[in-house]
C-alpha cells in the first residue's frame, strides 16, 4: 500500500440558492456524479454530511460557498475521473451554476494513507495555494508535485 494518497478540495459559489430551479440540473445530478466518482478506479474517500454530499458544510465562514473534499490514489486517477467521465460535462457547464472564480478554487496535497483531512485543513491548503502558488504542500492538477519520498512521475 502506498504511504500517501492525494487529497482534493474544490469550492464554488452558486449563482442561485441550491433549491432554485436554475440549479436543478446541477443538484439533480449531484448524487449521480458523486456515485460515479466513488466507483471510479483510484477513488478512496469523500466527505459527506447527513444529506449524502458536502453542501451542508460552511467553509471560509461563508454559508453560500459549497465544497467537495475527496481522497484519490494519485493525480492520474483524479484527472481520469474529471476529464474522462460524465463529470466533464458539469465541469464545462460550471458557469451556468457558479460564479466565475477570481482566484484558485481547487487544491491538491498529499496525505498519509488512511488519513481524512478536515475542512479546516482543506481551507488552509487552498489559502496557501492562493498566497504562494503551487508547492509541495499545496498544488494544482496542472502543476502536480510527487508524493513525499517519491520521484517526479
């Protein structure tokens, strides 16, 4: 078993309330896309609340923001899910439901195998990425860093 796994955290500010009809396509597919992730090779874990997803958690002290916190085997597994599954449609259609980002909205970092980061830790990693850019502690899928103790892939 690998010593490290990849944590992924992303956020978005919906343009409308989650129960607004203009959010229906996104919300009606949220469980399906989450299940698709859970069944994708390399998926390990995702944060869920009582509603089965992570929309109920407040992040950055802002009740309007929603987030997704997951663990993956590695960057390749995450990228395969994001770009080679039905998830891609929702990524491309993001502007229908979410404000355009003004700064980084996604961060990756390595965690010890079996560890599940907290939302507070995820917020800190995204803040670090925004302040310092990609580093071994907080990076993007486009500028990945290898797991500690491994060579660059």
